[in-house]
């Protein structure tokens, strides 16, 4: 008997959220979450308007050679990680250069592949090879935010995004939701964080989709 996809865990409700970045992330009216039995709250904002408690409030995925960036939301501490995807020959997979997966911190911290629905309508990417060896990368649910997969000065591939009018090496995306409804959550902001490759400074910018 086929499983009913609507009976999957809460994150699968994102099948309803397509074509807008607002509906990419699962709505919840609660702002306190449990991770390994410890209650954590969403990050607070400091005087400069940045997420001053981000590192304390949400787990930071383990650093590895293939890690590009990750996405976290105020729905829970579960994190979507985006890694470089190399084939068995050790070369970047031209058809799917970036592989997303879960680290489900709100459960046992296990890694899980995204479901078909999550890949196609929520957290998945479109990936297009460019003539210069770079790749145009877009979220399937919000194609207005272009990303570029390309090599930097260290000779390795990284994801770059236009942040504060500069091409910045992307590290993290965070989405804050304040109330609203299931169908139309009130996204207060989307915050992107990256590193300026020239100065080494951390750059943070927000926008409301």
C-alpha cells in the first residue's frame, strides 16, 4: 500500500509552499524549540541589527571540505546543508554539482536525504552549467535570488551571492517568521551571511521576500 505523503513529518508540509520564498519555510506560531532536551529560542537582534545569539541558538553544521552553505529557520533547529557533489571519479558532478540534505538536530542529529517533494518544491536547486565553468544556482521555490557556484582564489568551488552589492562567499541563510497563518506566514526577514574574499570581513544583509 502506498504511503500518503501528507502523513510525513511536519517538514513535508512544505509541498504546499512553492513559487515564493515566503512559502519555502514551514510556519509555526511558537518561538521556542527543543533540541536534545534543551529548550532554545530564536536568535535575538543586537544593536547593529544582527543575529547576536545565532551561534548559541542554533547548531552550526560540522565543517567539511565539501560544505558550501546551510539554511536554518525559526520553525525548528533542523538544518538543510548544501555540499559539493563529487562523482566516483573524484570530479564535480556536472548534472548535480550541489547536493542538499538534512541534519535533523531536533531529533537525533541524524543526516537524511531530502524527500522528492522537498527537492522539487522547497529546498531543492536548479543548476545550470555556464560557458565559463561556473554554475548558475537557484532555489526551486525562489528563483529571484541568484547564486553562482565558481572557484575562488583558493582554487576550490564556493557559492557566491550578491550581498550588500558585492559578490560574497555565501555561508548561511536564516529565515525569521513572526506569526501569520499556515498559508501566509509573516516572514519578517531573510538574512544572508557571507565572507568578503578581498577583506575577509563578514557581511550580513537582510531582505523581505
